[in-house]
């Protein structure tokens, strides 16, 4: 499976003829659903602080697993606080978990005529997938509303994907008729999809979390970045996120 990585390098400063300084370079692990807005914010912060960074986008569950196996990330920015709390209980974090922006679950449909009932959904451990399963479990065996034709749950075939962007791609291509993604993902989707349902309930929100792992090489700068990202509420709102 491919992960997306963005790298920004800034020039190193030479302190003397004996060698050059070790400049901070942050390794950031971020949920795939942050891919449209986070790079721009990180570039702004990097320009202000002269701290370079590289960011890996993947599923939150996968990034948490990589952290458990010793990946040397400086900052985790995941689409749920639950995996971060698990890492904290394992003694793998050196900072408390900070609350980030929140998102809401959206049920998306391919706009073409459906010939199957395949539903793209995040794998267990992917926050959007876990939220989608909880939502489905709360529905009756057969359900509908003003925008959704009657659906019989036993007819649905859940197809698992590693993160919400792969879910979105499956619906856009027509490989799956339906998919559960975040509201922010819909903003960048193609015209061949339409939203059937948006979970606007307060308890339906998925709150993102930030934390500095124990293995961080530059924990001070990572913590500063985490707090800075928390404060960028206008940018998060413009990207479709919710601010609690």
C-alpha cells in the first residue's frame, strides 16, 4: 500500500568551520483525510520557524501501528483520539493528547446506476470505518430516509480499505456503489458522486488528536507545532472541518 509523503527541506546554517548545526527536521504522521489542508499549514509554519519537515499520510490505524513498532515520528496527527490514548497507555507518548478539529461522517453514492450493493468502508482501526460500523449497527434491518432508497443491510457487502481516501476513490471509480467518508473528503470529490447522508449529530463527530511520541527527535518543536495547529481554526473551518 502506498502512503503519501511531503517533504520540505530548509537550508542548514553553518555555525563555524568545525561543522554545521543540527537543524530540527520534524517527521510528521498524519491521517489521510488531512491531505488537502495540512501541507499548506505546515509550509506556513515552516516559513515562520525555519524548521523543515516531512509528512507521511496514511490511515490512522496504520500510523498508530507503525508507532507501536518503533517508527521515529516527531508528531502524530490522527483522525481520532482513541488510538492516541491507546499509545499513551502503552507508555509510547511523551505528551498529553491534544484535541484537533473534528469531522463528520458522510455516506456517499456513485451517481451512476447501481448494479451491486458494495459499500466501501475503512478497515477496523480506521476511525471513519469504525464510526460507519457503529452507525450501521444503530440502523434497523431495512432503513431509508428522504434521500436514500430503502436499503436492506443483509444485501450490503462491506469492502474494506486502509483509509478514507481509498474509500473515496473506490466510489468515484464505481468499483463500489457506496462509501463512508468524511465531510471534508466530499469537497474534493468528482461530480460522479452524491451525498446520501451526513451525520450532523454532536455525538457523530470524529475529533482528531495530536501527540508527541516518546521516540521524537525534536519533541519541543513538535509540541510547539501541535499547539500552533490547534490555533488555526479559521483554516480548519475553511477546509470543512468543525471546531469544538
